[in-house]
């Protein structure tokens, strides 16, 4: 996938340019989807959680248009729009 632009982000190490990409999220059970013109990308290669490759981090820029319910003790989450 090719980026559609860049955005400047501030980190503890200073300012950096990060690529931005278009995004479409579809919830399979409802077939509802939501689209974003651009969200920030991150290189997640080599990042694993419990032995599985990390594919996506959902940031507040995406979550601000959704409802997230997180059940930490149950190890489950619910995502809706």
C-alpha cells in the first residue's frame, strides 16, 4: 500500500515524519464499514504479542468515531460504530 502523504509527529526523540494512509474498517458480522481519508502509519514489522505478528494499532484518531468496550480480565473487547 502506498502512503497518501506524511504527517509530523512529536516524540520523546524529537519531531519525525510518518506516512499516512487511507483506511476502511468493516465489521464482518454487521457488514458496516467506516472510512478515513488518512490515518498515520507505523512500521510494525517484528512486533509480536503472545507469539502472533501485530498487524494494526488502532489509535485515538480512529477510535474517536467508534465505541470501544474493553474487558481486561476477560481478555475481550467490543468495537462498534
